[in-house]
C-alpha cells in the first residue's frame, strides 16, 4: 500500500479514494448513522475525496454533509490508508463498474457540539437515523465486509475511545 503525504496519495487501481470519520462524544461514545434505505446498515460517516481536495478537506466536508455540523476538533489521522472490497452485488450503481472498493484515510474527531447541532438531513440524506454507541459495539453493527476496516480503525484510535 502506498503511503506518504496524503495530498499525493493515489489509491490502487479500481479503488476509490475515500475518508472515514470517527466522531467521538465527550463520553467517548462514537457517532453512527443508519444508511438510508439499507436495513441494519449502520456506519460511521464516510465519503469520497473530490478532485483537488485533500483528505482532511474531504473529512471536513463530509462531516458537514453527513452529520450536519462542523463542531469538531481533529484529534488524529490514521497512519495508513485502509483498502477494502465492496461485494459486487452491493457496489453503488453510480460507480458504473469503475471501482471494486475503497481506499480510506480515517480521521478521529472530538465532537464539540450538542446533539441539537446534529442535522443528518442538512444535505443529501445519507442516514435515516443516528446514535452514539460505545466503541466495543461498533463491529457488531457494521455490515460484515466492512468489519476488518472498523477493527483496524478501532485498534488505531483505541486510546481515544477506551
């Protein structure tokens, strides 16, 4: 896996550059959203890195779009990009067969607002519901093909959510 300065990262062929956000409340619980139209598909916010955008810029944009707030402080960035495959029958139609999965840079963020600052319908509604969960419960909520990603993120940011 290629590492180096994140602005110059190029994901492996057939993998979309993406960011993931671990938004952490003051009590160390983690934000998860229920994907719109996907029964039992909880996940932390994530989204693609647009052309000309750095990963940290993408993370800030995705926080505003998916959670509806910018009330957070950057705590840490993952040391590596994490690559995962999306099962072929679950790949978004918008990918048009271009991507097999995603290469993600993860960011741990301290939430500095209140629950009233969260507006999951502020942009395109990615989530139909949301909640704060203890980190130890994350893996059980996540679709199976993303569990290794979440386990790696939890291991990297363990000291922030323990």
